[in-house]
């Protein structure tokens, strides 16, 4: 009978150890599921941010293109005005030289 008492004690200890291991494994599985859920949420957030950033980049590029077009239009206007100004200066100078030439001719 002395041999029978250690066997049930070992069986109880091993049963307890196995039940603790099962609980630990279940806890680990639950933790892993939670981690996977968090990873999925994080990936969804990252995808959302990528989409948002891409949209903002497209908007910014559109604004830059509009600004470049405006600058080109203003440059064309400035070139046109400069050309008109130069033509007016040349015309005024020509009129002045002609008037001075006529005045000198009259005074001689």
C-alpha cells in the first residue's frame, strides 16, 4: 500500500500541471489573437493614412500646377507690357528727336 499512495499524488500533480499548462496555452492564444487584431487595426489605419496622404499630395500637386500656370500667365503679361513700354519709349524718343531737329532747323 505504500506504493499506491505516491502514484495518485503524482497523477494529481501531473493533472494540475497539465491543467495549468492548458490555461497558459489558452491565455497565450488569446493574447496572440488580440495582437493579431491590433495588427489588423494598425494596418487599416496605415492604409487609411496612406490614402489620405495620397489625396493631399494630389491636391497639393494640383495647386502647384495652378500656381505655375498663373505665374506663366503673369510672365506673358509682363513680357507684353514690357514690349509695349519699350515701343512707347522708342516712339517718344523718336518724336522728341524729330521735334528737336525741327526746332534746330527752324532756328538756323
